[in-house]
């Protein structure tokens, strides 16, 4: 069987972009393939300031190419461009008109309360008189519609733009608004990418100071789509104090570093529990993990959110605790986080 460009591109699909689970072909980095009597030359274009990224891709790609039957030599040429500030890694990442700052709230693993943090942070920012939107980018497991207590269906403008749902002074978009409680989002990768892009670029967000993106856990297709589609001002990593969560938080932080998105800081959720009967503090998941990890990553520890029954109950009722009880300790911590974000991104 003679060598073909299709064979080369298929082989290159096993080469992952450092920090992501997605390959360089689907990332759109492979620009050309030249084959001449068993000699293969591949041109790749990257937008990064990290010299380790092109070195890793070149090494992995050349190894893969040399494993193809009939390939006598393999040369990978990489064209490196410096990305615009805050624009992420993807070619085509751009600012959303009318929005000053787009902030991703992310975690390396599920179950750390990332959506609770995103929802309450959005409310805390709105309480400072900022104009705020919240986009639920977890297509498979949307929760923002439940946490804000609305099942309203979005409408469309004459220009075919989606009108976000307005609740508690926020503009909201979530797959949860498009599905009922029992309908799963059964979607393949390309459709997930399409929905994510629509939520970011085809929603009539209007003029906003902050658009908060509630990302799904991990470092997969949706995260990659976001950094390719929209320029992020920064990312917030949510973790718990225990080591298993910190390891995954590290991966999430590294992912954003690889694509030139600044990590604004860590939020340690489920930091401790105060017994309502004797007011004694219990460090259920350990203590000090978030502070140590923030120092290791050289980013601020933005806040420590305790485990709180009222916070869970408020979310289940459809009103984030920051909006329901501004005098609570949890609301005060989110207000502090909001102030720190505004100091960083005025």
C-alpha cells in the first residue's frame, strides 16, 4: 500500500496536544503534508509562548510517522506564533463583542462543587453592580438551570441570536434550559463542539463586565473548544483540600498554562465544616491543601468555602446562597473572592 496524506493524518491523530486529551489533527494544527518517495514532511502551526509545547509535539509526531510502514524519514516543521494576550491557544479565539472579561471556572475532577462556586461567584459579582452573565458549558451535566430555579425556554431574535434567560439580575444560558429533567444530552464530540460554540458566540449576551463560564470537569473537547473559540481573561481552579483533588486541580492549571490563559487563582471548596450544635470546626477533607497548591502554582488562594448545609439547600431551592443570605459566612467569602477578581480584572 502506497503512502498517502490520509494515512499520515490518521497516524497523527494519536499525538495529543500537551495538557489536553484531544489530538493535533482535530485541533487544526496540521497545515500540510508532503510525501516524496518515503520521505514525509509535515507542517504544523502553533500559537504558544511555551517552548516545551512545540518540542513535545515535534518529538511525538516524528516518532508516530516513523512507525508508518513505508516511511523512510520524517520531518516535522513547526511555525510558532505568539498568541495575543489572553486569547488562549486556538487560532480564531476572539473577544466576544460587548463583553469585557470572560472567566472560566474549572476543575480537574467532578464532585468538588465547581458549579456552586461559579453560580455564587456570578451573584457576588452582580451584587457589586457589575453586569454579569453565566454560561453553563457542561453540556452533558448542566446544573445552572436548577441552581437558579428556572425552566424557562430561551427565545431567538430576528437575527437568529439566542436570548439568554434573565434571573436575579444575571443573564444565563445552559443546556438545562433546552432539555427537561429526564432528557439526557446524548451527543457526539462534533455536536458538543457546536453547542459550546453557539452558547458562546450566538447568544445575545449584550453588554457585560464579566461572563462566567462553568466548565465541565477535566481537560477534554469542551475545554479545547472554548480556548479555540473565545479569548479568556483568566481561569479559576476549584478544588477541595484533599490530595486526590489537588492532583487533578494541578492538571487543570497546567492545561490553561499550556494554552496561555492566566490562572487567576484557586478556590478551595468544602474547606471545613462547622458543627451547628457546638460550633466546632472539622477539617473533613484535610487542611491546608489549597494553600500549599496555590503556592506551588504561584497563584493566589482566592478563598476557602466551608461545607454548609444552607448553601446546599439554597442551591436546591434555586437561589444561590449569596443571593439568599448575604450575611452568611459563605456569602462573605464569595464577596471577598469577587473583590479579588475585580482588583485583578477591573
